[in-house]
């Protein structure tokens, strides 16, 4: 098999749109708020291989800054993902998590991770711009509190499921902390709330995607047929 068996677009075809966050993180309980350990590339590869969008890892492309948001410019670059294993935290950034409102890929993957890691916080953030912004954010806590927000900020539909207030209470977030993060649940439109900021608060200092100096590992992968089909519809006109 070759790396692009499921693609119909050539490797050098230019993608449309751009990505912001496009990641999922599993945070197991840990004893204290210390710095995240160094990334373990072998564990990162094992975790990436277990995600439903990835059929096979083809190449370890080396260390990369987790803070750096990937900006795939060609079809071939859509098969580059980032993953990390930092002690109690596992994470993956994959262009296949982006959506256009027809489905909720992040919610699907978070549900699978919830079954595998029932004692962990599952946190995901996706921001795709393809003429307009589409976001999907999720927080799922060990006690069952969760929220999922998905749609087109500033437009419809934008759908909230779960209970954001229960998530805030479970995390012990204060009104001051929410205000400092620019989070207002009383916005006129649900899409105007900074749901990604609430997801960031759920990870706190253990957020590998927002801290300088944290390394992940880049992998070239063969995505599954379903993931490729979704990306071809999303990233190409």
C-alpha cells in the first residue's frame, strides 16, 4: 500500500482554508501542578495509532513545538499529525478532526477516549476557517460533567449539548477566572462564548498546546478511508 491509497487529489494540490487549534488531549489525574514531563515519542506513536482517524503511522518526522499550530498547505501535508505523551497527558493534533457542521468528529473521538480513559479529563478544540469560521470544543470530566459546543460562531446553527455550568462547578472555576479568560456564558448568541477558552481552563497548566517549550512528535500517517473522504470534502473545492 502507498501513503495516499485513499486520496483522489494529487499530493501537491493546494488546500483551502486554515486551521487554528485541532487537538484532543487526555489528562489523567496527577499529584501536583508541576511542569509536564518530556514527551515520550514511542508512547505518542502508540496513542496516535489508536485514534480512529489514523490507519497507520508511516514515518516519525521528528520533534516539533506543540505550541506551533500546523498550517497544511498541500494535500500531502494533511497527512502530517502531531502527538505527544507527557506523563499524565496524551495529546494529538490532526487535520482530520476539523469539520464543516455536517458531523462532529471531535465528539465522536472524545466519546471513544472517554470509554478508554474513564478517569481522565478529555478536552478537545477545533477551529477551521474555510470562508467562515467553524469551531468544535468539548470538555468531558471524570465525574461525567461535560459540554460540547459546535457550529458557526456568529451564525446558525450553533449547538450546545451537556452542561457548561456543571463543568465550571466541577473544575472549581471562579467568576474572576472566567472573566480573566474572556468567558461569558450569558452572551446573546451561544456561538459568541469563548468555548475554546473554557476548554483551555479545563487543562490549566497541563495544556501542552499553549505552552512554549513543550515538544510533541510529528508523524506522517495514512489516514483511514473515512477520514480521507471527509478531508477531501472539507479542504478542497
